[in-house]
């Protein structure tokens, strides 16, 4: 709108202007304002206390409602497997049981577990339970060692497949067999197991990413094609918990992923850089060390391996011949050593195509930190495990004769 030139209206003041109040009036007004503010604070505080009291009272009334603290009766309906995680509190365990339909309420389980020392001793892992059982029964089942399932122990130096001792004909269960045994659980009278064949198939056909193979092992694993041995050495020996309800692929993927984290914790990638080798090759060296000698000689054997690799000599380890034959034997025959396989270090220079077992921490440490020395040969010369090292081939032949005389070797290595 255009300016008409008329004066604009001034805003109208509401109430008497403050500066026109008498001084005493202004003081009285200020005191009154302060009293109102203090009163507001007090009222607000009282309301907060009342609200909190109502919340607490409401929780207690909720707990007192019929059925809120109900408990099941009877022997249950069906078997289920539940997992207790590391660091789970009693309440967390109770929540898991409630989620699986084992107990009626979390509170019922917590109350039943109160004062039971066995509850605090429960280890992380998998447990066979039944649905719809009293909380006290659930506590009893959880604290019964017979209901723990999925326990897997992998000794150091085991390979994926079973092996046979050629002298005693004793069969040593491989990692696949150990996993299969650990996965077995009886549910509702029927035994469920992941078979060795399932595990082999998963190891052969799943892509490396599907098996959680770490990036530093992806290429050599891929290069092995569909051979199940391509994941050899990628599962760390030790104690594990296996979910009996999981598939073969999931079980292997979980073990390999957790093992990769452990290898990283052991410092494997970093130590491999200092050796100018790949982490996978250092792991392979560790597996040879594990299979070739006893722990006190691990660092020396590691040094022999590196010395022979640097001089482009064949390693000529009987353990690499035995690996493909799935057997354990101190010495091998000429015919065995003549068989060309991706692992036979009599037939080709360099390391075998994969590790030949799952090495333990000591063997890995030796591979990462070999002893200082110029040794090129070693041989175990007696049944007590005494191993002699030398860089002189003629001395090595003399040491072999000692081994033969002591019944350790039947033929020259």
C-alpha cells in the first residue's frame, strides 16, 4: 500500500509502565516474582517425586498382577538348543530361555536361580533344554554338564582328514571328524549330526567369502579349486563351541572367521612382513614345524626351512608326503616320495600348496621368530626325540646312520 503521509499509530502499552511504578511498588513486585519462582520450583520437585513414586508403585503392581510371575509345570514339550554368551548375566540367560519358550517369565528364572552357585559357574556355549518347563527345572538343566552340547577341542597338529599310524594302525580323528562329533545332539529322541561329508562338501564348494576366509589367504585358497584341503590350517587349534543346529557352511565359516581374528591377535600379518613372506606362507611354515619335531626344536626347524628356501633347495620333508596319504610315519618309501602332489616337497622346490595341519601357538611363534643358525639338515636320531642339526651333508648322513641304528629310520631320508 502506498504511504498516505498520515502518522502511524503507536503500539498501545498493556498495564502501567514499569518505570512509572513507585519504588516501593517495584520492590514488592520483584519479591512477589521471586516467591512465585521458588514456589514453582518446589511444586515441580514435588511432582517429580510423585511421578517417580507412581512409576515404582506401578512396577510393583505390575509384578503383582496374576500371571506376571507365573511358572510352568510338568516335563516340558520339546527339546531345543540355546546359547549362553560370554558375559551373560542371569537376567540375560533368563531372557534367552524365555525367548525360546523354555520358561514362562524371566523373573521366574531369576528367582529360581537366586542363591544357586552353579549358575554363576555356567560357561559360554550351547545347552540342550526343553520348552515349557518350571524355572527350577531350567536351572537344574543348565547346571548339569551333561546338557552342554557342541563342545569342540582341536589338538595342535591335527589335519582336516583322519590319519592312520602305519605302525600301530591307530586312527587319529581329523578336524572334520571332531567337528562332526561335536555337532551331534539328541533332540526328542533323534540324534542330529553334521556329517564329515557335509563338511567336506562345504569346504570344497563354498566360495572363500562364504567360508569367511581372511583376505591374506583368499588367493591360495582359490587356487586350490574344489579340493577341500584348501582350508587346511585356517582353523586354530583349541577349545571351541559349535552350534549343533547350524549348517556345515555356517560352522566352518564361524570357526575360520574367529580363527582369523586370533591369528591377527597373534601378530601373524605383521610378523610376515618382517620376514618378507605372506602370512599364508608363514602359517604353512608353522604347520611343517609342528609336524616335523618336538616343541623345543621348533625354532631350529623353522630356521632350516628358511635357509633351504633361500638357497632354492627342496625341503624334502616326509611330513609333506604323508599329508596327502593321510597317514603318520617317520620315514617314507622311494615310491611314496616319487608321487607328485601339490604337497610333496621331494618333487618340487618351495612350500607345499597349503599348510599340512593346524599349528599351535608355539609352532607359529617359531615360524615368526626362527632361531639364528646356518643349519640345512636335521634328523631325529633316537626314540626319545633327540634331533641333530647340521649344515654339512656328510655329517647329516652320519646322523642318519645313528637314527637307523637306533631303530628310528628304516631307510635314508
